[in-house]
C-alpha cells in the first residue's frame, strides 16, 4: 500500500473527530512555517471544512481542537475559525460584515462571499454595495501595517492600487474595488500586455521601499520533502539551475510585486490597477518574471478553448523574453512544481501531469514558439 504525504493529517483529524479515515478527503495542502496546513473534509456531502496545521507558528489564542491532537505542534480548526487570522470569523458572516461596514459609512446590500482563502495566511471576501462592491481582506495581525504602507508607497510611485477605506491592527482591511476590468475578462493582445507588464515592473522598481521579499526558491526544500515521484524528477534539475544562477555572482535587487500574474491586473487603456501587493519587497527582478510566466502556463490549461491560444502566446512571449535567464527559469520551475503538487492534492492527476510536462518542455527548450496562436506547449495539453 502506498503512503500518501497526507496520511498523518487524515489520521489526526479522523481520531480527533471519532470518524473513520476513509471518510476524510484532502482538498488542499501548502507550506506554512516549518510545516504545512492541510485542508480536509469529512464526508463529501458535508459542507464543513477542517484544517490540520503543523506549521509550528504561535498564535495569540487557539480556536480549534487544540486538546484533541497527539502533538503540541499540531492544531486543528474548523473554517472560518483560523487561529492565525483572528479577524476572519468575526467578519465571515452577514451581520458582522454589515456592522463593520456601517462603521465606515458603507452600506452592504448582500452577504459576504469568500473569493480567496489561504489558511493561516489571508482571506478575501467580496461584499456587494449599492454602486459595486468592497473587499474585506483578513491577514495576520503582524502583516497589516506593512500592507497599508505598501499601498501608500506604491500609490506614491504612481501605481494605481485599490483605496483602503479602513483597517485595524487585528489584521483587517476594507478596500475599494480596483479601477478597470480584470485582465481575464479583457481581449488583450499578448505582446502589448507583456510590454505593459514590463513597464509596470519598472514602476515597482522605483517604489521607495526597503523591506525584503521572500524568494520562491525557499519552497523547494518543502516540495522535495513531499516524496512525490513527479516532483522528485523535477527538483534535482531545478536545484542545478538555481545553483548555476548563484554562480553568476551579485545580482541587482529592486522592489518587486512579489506575486505578479495577470490575475492581479486590471485593464482599461492599458494596466489601470494592480492588486494584492501584500508581497511587495526588495528582491531579484527574476521573482516577478518567474511568477508571471509560471502562472500563465498553469492558467492556460484552465482557459476556455477559444481563448487558450492567446494565453499560450503570452506564455511563449514571456518565456522568450525572460526564461533565458537561469534564475528566472529556475524560479519558474519552482512555481510549476507547486502548481503540479496543488493539482495532485486536489485529486486532479491529469492536471498535475500536464503541468509537469510543461515544466519539462521549458527545461528541454521546446518553448518559446514564433507562433502567435499556438505554443509548442499546447501539445502537452491537447493530447487525449
């Protein structure tokens, strides 16, 4: 019988709840602290979502089944009672969110909707108002002031970011909608968009900011420890590329977005706004190039067929422009390993294999392509 990386988390939750391990399924897993946080569900028909946290990170107060686990380094909580995000549970429900917005002079006309949630890190909720929507972002209390300062610094450099209506030290921000239309909903030209992204990167480089960003490279050891066969094939080659990049010597450090991809962009006669600058920091410029390229590759397979060629063209052009740099290539592979593992954790073996194949294609220099409509990488995804 094969041993899955999630066996411990499944067993811990099953014992804590007094249910069979067979009734527990895994829906997510990602690194956190010195361990990970794993999302699990008991009974596929049940809407409750549990999280098993082995991060080793301290919290102000436990909010879950702290006394039901076998190790002091393991905790369990039921969503939305995330102990790392103490402001989440108080605003996750209709009445609480409405009261919060009322204090800011904003009238909610509907219930809050979860748009994104990274357990232990952050949550984003959308709340409809009369003239659109506002966004409630919940982060660790230790991060909130940095995010506010990042918005101020970016705006001072001429970068359009959403206005912050209000915030609290408990880790809560209320933000306006970004100006423009999400890039995913706009008919952009791949070459023109990539030019605009490079111009945006230059704007970020001019931001007055001195806090460091965390490199994607630090995730590689965690990925390597998962014991996944596909990952095991990619990790040694990725390490070798990153090692060669390190031999080049000192490289420039500039301010980067830290998690740049076209899902963060809003367009209206060019890039009209950028969101999620929580990760703003000083780093090698390769960090943003790698994040953008890897996300484009991972997103292309999820794009509707009539738009897929355009997304692949964007990936090809980004690879041609940036992936010749060894550090950019290495960091892109780190991101793709993460995307492949996330797909595997969701039970989507085909997606995991396809993303791994795309990483191999980059390694074998089978991209970019000169075609604007079809990338050689599409052969990976178009196969039956």
